[in-house]
C-alpha cells in the first residue's frame, strides 16, 4: 500500500463554483435608488440593464472541512443572519464556515437596508421583499446545488499584487459631501490586490477570487440617457465578466471588497467642479459615464490578470479552517442614523493553506483594515468586508476605536484557536 498516495487522496482539495444571473425582471421598475446627494431626492432605476448582475458562489472542501464564499452583485446582503445560516444548512456546514457578502455595487437594487423601506414605503417595500424571497428560495439553493454538482479535485494558489484604481475620498473641502465624492490624493490608501485561483488537475481554471479595497460606486446615480439610473455590476463586476468571458464562462470570477469605507474609484461618472466663487459642486457626467466605466473595468481586469499570471496553483491539500467571534458596540462606533442602540459585529477568520482571510460586516476604513492585516504573522492576509448585517461606516481609524479594539481582540482569539486546532 502506498501510504503517501492514500494521504494525498484523503486531503485532496475539491472545488466547485456557480454563477447565476440575478438581474431584476422588468416588473420591478421603475424603482427608487439611493438618495442623490446633488438633488436630495432618490434617483430612480429606469429598468435599463447596462450589464447583468450575478450571485457567485465558490465551495471549497477536503475530507474534513467545507467552506463557502457567496457574493451578491448588490449594495448589501439582505437578511444577513438568516441567509448565512440558510447557506450553512444547505451546504451542511457550521455557520462560521460561510462568507456571505456583496460587492457593495451601487448600481444594484437596495434590498438589504430597512431604512430605505421607511423612506420610500410602497411599492418599494413589496418589491424588495419579493426580491429577497427570490434570492432566498430560488437563487441561493440553486447555486449551492450547482457548486456541489461541479465539485472536482483541484489545486490552488495565491498571489499578492497592487492596483492603483482607488483613492481616499475624505476630502474635507467638500463639506457635507466629504467622504462620498472626495478625491484626497495624498490620503492613506490600501492598494493590495490579492488573487486566489483554483484550477482542475489539468490546469484549467475553476474559479478565481480577487480582493481589493474599493467602493463599487463608479456609476452611482449615473443617468446616461436622461431616463434614470441603469443596472450594472459597476466596474468591479464588469472586470469579473471580462475575465469570465476570457475563460469562455467555464470559470467563476468573484470580487470581494477589502476595507474600503473611505476608498473610491479613482475615476467616477461624476466630478467635483470649482465654481467662480470658489465653492465646489458635483456634476453628473451623463453619457460620459458608460465610457468611463468601460475604461475602468478593462483597466481593473488587466491588473487582475497581471497578478493572476504570477499565481502558482501547486497546493493540492491546503489546510482549511474557519471560526467566528461576535461583539456588541454602541451604534456610535459606526455612522448609523437613529437613536443610540447596540449593534453586533461579526468577525470571522478563514484559513486556506497560507492564505488568511479576515471577515467583517460594516464599511471599514482602510487603515483599520491595514492594521488588522498587518497584525497577523501571515503575509497573505486579506480582509473581506460587508459580510453580514449592515452597520454603515466605521470611521474611527485612530488605532484605538471601539470597533478596531474589538476586532483586534476577536482576531487574536481566532488565531489562537486556529493554532490550537493544529496541535
């Protein structure tokens, strides 16, 4: 008996992936969008589909452990706690083994935030509830089933590179619009671009996940035809589709957002204009928006492919592990409107070989994410945000903010638990 081969077969990595279109049908439109900072009123989704949006899922397992990454091309994750558990139940794994997140795409419908239901009432609320049910009852079970059917022996690799398509947006000169449409060129940024790729044993890609700290808001409120905002995956989803098409749609390409609470795309479909009196106004670029989008998604795809060329998929039996810690904090720890109340942060840790993934809900400012990544002894440490209930912006990046202190303690505990599990 060849014990080496037996061990290899037992620990062999297996990967399956799925991609399902979740573009809303025509009956959802017209539909309210996020409130436009220029007009004080919500923009309206016209029903024009510039590009389809998707739910992507990657399932990774060995003989002992199964992990699931599930990402929506939407601004947030609807019914975060319920659906995370639902995914876990369908995949027959603990809830801690699931990353359920979104691209934070501002050109998808807002199905996650109950505040919008209070603002807009009917028929917005009924449409959102119907869309949530569609995701929960049809799309998610179907994606898990497809990924399980597609499971096959695989090898993986990870590579860290850089991308210069983000910019700090906290430009104080913009007053009330600072932190939304700013362009603070000298501000702190996180330009890490991570690529994890899974190949079959013949070297053909099964799935690729890239992680980068940037808001998917390049096309927010863009109205190129004068008829309303259009549905798309923004430039991060567009880059996914460019690469998926290069793979003849035989591989799934997934974007996950790093700590991008204060990170905007370096080019957007709106610009800040200095008026003759010195005041600054924001101008929507209309028909120029799709042209800028085309440039940005292609430039991002090129950067991903540059990093991807250096990925060596030679790990056939990576360690797989996951854990979660939760802590509560006052709502003042995040930029949440309404009366003071406690909110919950869900901090996760996933290990895939020499890749470490920190997981959190909320829109975390980039220097908080940078310090959390740097606090681990693993060079291939990335952070995935928006993974859970909406908590808005975590802005206190002083180093001793309530969120950062709690997240650092949770991460320390999880690292200790992981090390103990290896002994």
